């Protein structure tokens, strides 16, 4: 069974574009969408409305920086503080180019920090590349499910 991609995005336009880009990359992974940091933590820690979700961590966490309720840096901090979650690859996917955000994300252990391109074609390409890298090419930690990518027919 393929591990899902957890996408945390509150902007409807960015969400739609990200889902389109992931679809175009033809990943077989399910994409779980949550709209704020609190719901992301509920999903990851299997509590509240996500208490009955299947066990296991996502293949990758695509995390927006500026989120309602709990911001992306706080989500990242809690993920890295948890022995059960810290091995999840986390990609900060944001429009912020602010150096303090970048510094803090790397201090907290983000795997990659990607500034969302403004142009549609560049945005789709960047998201597609991210999905392929983290869900297919990246070698996951021992014990994780490895994705086998099938050639296009």
C-alpha cells in the first residue's frame, strides 16, 4: 500500500494548483488535504476527527508556512519533537521569501523549503518535481513502504 502525501494548504487557489500538479505527475499516492495547522496535527497524531485513520505516516508532508490556527513552523516543530513523526520528510511550500522564516524552518529540521512560483507553468512544474522526488525517488527510512513507479502506457 502506498503511503499518502499530506498537503496542508489553506489558500483555495494554491490548493487547486497543487492538486493539479500532483495529478499531472501521475503519482499513485493518495493526497490527503487539510486546511490548517491544527487539523494537520490532528491527522499526524491520529486524534479528534482523524483518530480512526489508518496507522502509518505520510510519504511526505507538504506544509504551507502561513496557516490558520497553528502556523506551519509550529506544525514542523511538533513533528520534529515527536519520536513517531520526526522521520517524515517535510517540505515547506510557501510564498514567503523572508530570511527569518527560512532560517527558522531549517533550524527546526525542514527537509526542503520551496517558494511557490508565481507563474502557473512554473508552479505546476515545481509541485510535480516535488511529488516525484519525495514520493518516488527519495529513499525512505528503513521500514517505510517503497513506491514502485510504473512506466506510462
